[in-house]
């Protein structure tokens, strides 16, 4: 079982709200992952950054991503995603599409999710959530 970092964690660390290295010492004996959709969200954020911050953000994001294992959205994960999506939709409890991919990544590989978006992700059964507190 590993730990997946949500986009919210990496973005807030990049903004200087806390030191990611210090937070991750709490999970020192755990493999750390990131979903491929988080990679996309992070690079999208760079595209929409003010010009004077783009290079600094790119350097930070690439440095973090080089240390993490990226979970790709493959065939088996897509089936897990579809099952969770169908269940939530039937219950009228659907969450955002990117968050659903992140959650499916965690459930499929039996990883916990470190996020600030507890309200959204707590609607997903069988998803283990972690906080930095």
C-alpha cells in the first residue's frame, strides 16, 4: 500500500504553504505516487501562470515529479474508474472527473490519498484518506 499525492497538496507546497519534504517524512516507509491526471493538472497550471512565475513553477513541479512514481491511466484502471463512476452516478453523488480518476487510481492499487479536498473525496466508498495534520 502506498500514498498518492493529490494535486492540492503539490500546488500548496509549491506556493510555500508548507514544506512537502517535511510532510512526507510522516510517510517515510511508504512508496509515494501521483496520478497521471495530476501531472496534467500541474502542467496546465504552469500554462496559466503569470509569465514571471512559469519557469520557477516548472522547475519545482519537474523536481517533485522526478521523485514520484506516476500511475498511468491504463485499461484495468479505466475499468475501475467506470465502476466507481457508475456507482456514484446512480447514487447522485458524482464528483469531478479529474478527482474521480485520482480516486480510482488509489482504489485500484489500494493506495491512500493525501489531499486537502477531503469533502469531495470522502464521498467515495473504500477510499482511504490521509491528511497532513
